[in-house]
């Protein structure tokens, strides 16, 4: 923690000012909501879409598709989305460095609006290929927004509200999934007439963000530390905080900038070999893999109870629910009442995942890296997220077919191992500045971050310097 002079008043607590709230809504609705919508939108009307594929094939070739061809095409329609997400996660580091956090979100809307148009006209054009191609583009869009959005919100928020704003990513993803399931009901748009509109709706959040987000400020941290524009960063902070005196927060960012000069700009390759961020990197890999491999694809609570506690409680509930579910499934043929216990376990699992593993990693991954390493770290984070997402969807059905109910023991084991790692390695980050959090990790990494006013050296006692012109690649 930074040392305070005697008689220095405590720092002012950040509040949910209108500019901050509206910027969050614009960014989250246009990015996270859209991501959630596209996860679920093709699930319910799959029979209608398969029928369109078959009819189109018949008009071209005079015969209906073979079942294996249909299965292959539909598998491609579903699985290209996470593969597109992987591609998006690999380019996001370069984009957020060169275009800024807000600029990246605005550019990313292209990957949502174009697919929305293509899917909307696919029925008239009699081309199911447009749907598959559009799903690739939407995956790229999701991969970029999944990393750029938490980065943007985390850097806009005051430290006492980072948890609240960080969970908005997951909140809007859930809202997108929910509305996609509602709209895709047969009585609404999940029918032969309405499905082009159902798929094209994904362009609405993107258009909203494209029209509204330019009126809100870029990340002050990006503006000051990477663009070296102190005046614009100060103006942005004044708009976001609602008061004129933002010198304390500006000074905090200058301290972070001093630490940044020691770190240099980190590429992904540097990140894997750079000792001062070793445990931070391992931590986001564990959190992202644990989130996906635990078996599932309360905002003010995060600030009250803390990130670490919510993660531990959440994984504890999930692991316990998986173990009890395994026993219930094994013995429900003998004791019919155990089927009710299975349902309770499923709801308990969803509740546990919603407490910690779903929302909290989005907050923590922003907090445990400084500005220079954050883009490269988010690239790794996104790649792990989408790869494990794809692995679960691809491998789990086969595992379940071979070992049946015992497959949930695997998820319970993953929950347990992730919880142990969190308990041993990840500190509580609630209410701490980015530099304070990195000083905690510096002790584990056996390096030191220079204190305010110290000279940055290349000696082993401080962070080793790296070339300042490195990009995220």
C-alpha cells in the first residue's frame, strides 16, 4: 500500500456517475449482450434451420442431403463460433494497443453488423453458406469483445467499483442468452418465416454501440500511460468521476506508469518468460480453464465479499454438486426419489457457478496485470477460454457416453484443484490499486516493483527492463 503523509485525507470513493453508467451500458450491451445472444440463438430453432439447409440443397441438386452431410454442416454451424472466438482472441492484443480499448470495441462492430445483414438475406439468397460464414465472423466479434470489454470497463472504473463494473460482462452475456431463448420460441421468431429476423437481430446491439459509444471517453489509463496525453486523461477522469479534482487518481496512474517503464511493453512470448508476471499468467490460465472445464458455459456482492471468497465458495458449491449428482444418477434407478435430488444438484451447480466462477474471473484478470502486460495477457486468457470452450463441447459427449454419470467426477476434480490453486496463490484484490496488487504478486515472483521516486534499474532487485517498442505479439 502507498504510504500517506500525516493528516492526508482519505481518497474519495468513486460513485456511479451518469457518464460512467451510460458508458458501461453502451459498451456491455453492444458487446457482452451480443456475445450471449449468439451463443444461444441457433439452439432452439435448429430444426427450422436444418430444414432450410435441406430445402436449399434439394433446389440445387434435386435430392435431399444425406444425414451425415447434414450432421457435418450443422456441426460446422455450431463449432465455427468458438473457433472464430479463438481467432478474435489472438488479434485483440494488437487492436487494443493500436486503437485503444474504446476504439477496438467500435471497430469490432463491423464483425457483427455485416453477419447480421448476411444472415438476414440468406433465405432470400438461398445460401446456407452465408449463415456458416457469418457464424465465423460473429465468433471473431465475440473473441475480441470478450477481452476488450472487461479491459475497458476495468480501466474506466474507480477501484471501489471495479468489481461491480467487471461483473457487467457476465450479466449482459446472461441477458443475451435469455432473450435469444425467448425470441427463438416457435411462437415468436423460431419458425420458417421469422428465423432470418431472429438471426439478424444481432446487428441491433452493435448498431446501438456504434452510435452511442463515441460520446464516451477512452480509458484514462490508456490515454495517459500509452498515448502520453495527460490533459485528455484528466478530462476523461473528471467526466467519469463527476468532480474536478482528480489529482489523486492521476498520481496513482503515474506511479503505475513508473512501474510500466521498468516492465516495458510485453509481447506474448516475453510474457511467458518474464518472471515478474509469472504467477499472474498462471492464475488467469487456471481461472479461465477452471471456468470452462468446470462444466458450464450479484454484482454488488463482489465488492462486499471480495473476489477470492466468492471464487472459493462458488467452486466449492460446484464441486460438491457434481459429486452428489454423480451419486444420485448412479442410484436413481433403485431409488426413484433421487431424481429430484439430481434436479436440486443442477440448480445448486448453476447457483454456485453464478456466485464466483462465471462473473469473477472477468474482474480479476483485469486487476492482476499492469497496463504494459494486460493486452498480451488478455490474448493468452482469451485463447485459453475459447480452446477449453471448444474442448468441452467436442469431448464431453464422448466421455459421457463411455463412463456415464462418472463423467461429473472429472468436473468435481477440476473444481477442487481450481479452488486449491485460488486459496494458495490468488490474493484478495478488492479495494486495491493495480500497482498494490502487482506488489503482492511481486513477492511471489521474487522480484520488486520500484516504489514511487525510486530509480528504475536493471538489477535483479527490480523488474528487468524490456524494449519499450514491443507489441502484443
